[in-house]
């Protein structure tokens, strides 16, 4: 990766950051050597980001060249709008309150250098603001309104405005930023592209266990990818990478969706892409989608306050109730009596205006077909947990117990299972999906299409083994290369 600091004039940047090339803006915009360098990453340190200024065009052309500019043109526009600034900062209002609660003044200015502040206590807030607004050198202005602090505005810091006594710290912050804060797998010189893998090391039920993540890293190196494990705190580093692989449980009202949106806006290859997250994590949408395309599914009723009485007459008892954004068997209940039904529906409608009710189809196992790029990769049988109707049984304290799993090759699985799964997944897109189905006799019923399906060592990879990981990493390489060729053919 060739790191470029693009400045208005070379003499505007007085600091020496190891491993960084300082480039005048005019040279970056006009010298063909920079437009042909596909591995460059641009950090725009021009004096002004105003519309149609040199600084504006640096980020605009950097995006077209696949150089992942920081800040992006979108971030530049965000900084110029006080309304957008206020809207974006709403995500971190509580963090602002905690960070500034000790101050007695009415105004406060925070200087942010590559996500850090010279006073360590402000680093968490500085990192969050850097993630939101992306400028490498950023100044945030706060004001107290009553008992609350609010972000009034943000603007880039020109190199000439860095105080003399801050300059050594700026070099340290930049050097540390490019060194990377999280664990990084060993990089071979043959790697062509950089892939970020988003994970949550604190999650007791991650989509991929630690051993599977290691397999992904080895497979990535074999096909020319360097991998870095990142967490939600690394959103400001997305511009370093060509692709993002989300191995953390996703949801729409969640940082995983926001990070996927940001990565897609940066022009990165993203799995799970935000559109797939949006569609797969809402069971109301999936139920309607299956119905509209005549794909067999359990009889389903979309429940609201005015039709809750129709559940039992329409679907019978027992019946399965699902909160629309439920995942990993959370927010899914089976009720056996009218009394349980009324209580459960009332509780769920307090969380969501709509609830999904489905007929109960008891089977000893569920089928799972793993699909990527519109091709089936593996097929699993997930058996129900002992003395339970789901594959995951949770204790009263939240601990999970799972049933056994059997993995088979795609060719060994019933053709109708694979065909139905592909038909359902193709309605979502060409991402990585796990389609859950029940089979009764010869008929298959789609239960749901999952983005971010489980890929654990010793389970889903039991048949393909290392080839499963290489297949997935190979799709990343193919898509990254397609995107990098796109500017040449336009």
C-alpha cells in the first residue's frame, strides 16, 4: 500500500511521517503516474475542502481512481452542513456528555490527529469523531447548552495551524495509525489487496470462531489478500482496505450496518453488503418476498394490533412468533395455548409494530444451504437441540446449547433442497447467505435467508475443508479486480 499525503503545496506539510509520500495537489491531479497506481491510499491534507476547490477535486479523483480518499467527498459535504453534523453526532451524544462533563467552560475545542488527541482522556471521543468525519486532521467545536454539551461544528486543520508543541505528537499519531491498532496476520510480499475482517472478540456466539478466522487468513494469503482483524472502533481505518468481510452478527440498527454502508460508499467490496443486511435481518420483508415469488414457506401471518385475534384461527396452535429482526433463535418463541399466545403477542408488539406468526412445522433437523455468488458451497443438517424444538436452546441465564450438525457436499444433498435454497437466495442478491429450510416428504419450505451465516471450523467446512475458505476469499479477489478495472473501461 502506497500512502500519499496530498497537500496544497509541498511546503505546507512540515512534518516527516515514516513511510508516507507527500504529494502536491497539482501533481496528484495531473501526473499520470498517480492515476495509474492502483495500490495508493490518499490522505487529503489540502487547506480547503470547499466545493470545486483543489482539495475537493483531490478526493473526487482519488475516489474515481480507487484510492479510498480520507476524507471522502461525502464526508467533506457532511462537515459543511451544521444540520448533518448534528445528525451524525447524535450517535455519540452520550460519549460527548461523559467526556466533557468535568469542564466548567461554555465552549470547548478538540483537536483530532488521526483519531487521537494530545490529552489521552479525550481519545475515545476523538476516535469516534474521526470515524464520523474522516479528516486526518480535524477540529471539533463544542458548546454547552444548559447542562448538555453539543457538537457545534467540525472543520479540517491546515498543517500550518498545528501548534508547534503538537507536531511531535501528530507524527506519533500518524505513525501509530498506519502501523494499525489491532492484530494483523503476517503479510506475504505476494499479496495484492487488503481485506478487513470485522469481528467482535467479546461475542460468545460469533458467526466464525477463532480457528475459522485463522483459516480465512491463510486462504486469503494463498489468493493474494492480506487480512487484518478489525472491530467497530476501527471504522476510521476502512480507507486502508480494498474489501470488508463482516464476521460479526449483523442488524440494521447497529454498527455492523453503518460500517457496511460506509465501506460500500468507499467503493470497497463488502460481504455482507448493506442491502443484504437490510433484507435478511427483517422477517416481515422475507415473508412477503417468499409470498410474492411463490416460494414455499410455512403459512405466515403478518401480525399487528388489529389482527392478532386471527393468529390461532388461521395458523392453529402451536404457532411460532418472531420479532422481525430476530437472529440466532433470539426473539423467536413457540406458544402452545391461547393464553401464551396473547401474552407473547402483546409483549412483541411493544417492541415492534409488526410481528411474524408462522405455522409450526416440527422436523428433527433443519437444512442449511450455504450460497455465495449465486452458487451453493455446502449443505448442512442442523439437528434440534436436546428436548427442544429449535437448533439452539437457551437456559434461563442465556447460555446456548446446540444440536449436532452434519455437513455434506452439494451433490449429496436432495436436489429440491438446493434448488429451493438457490431460488430464495437469488431474490436477495449475490452475497454470502445461509438458507434455512424444512423438508416434509418431498416438499421444502424456506424458513429464512440469513446474511452472515455461521462458518465455524469443523462444522460448515467439514467437507470442503480449506477449499471452502479459498472459495470465499477467491470471490473477494475477483470482485476487487473487477472494481479496479472499472475506471479503466469507463
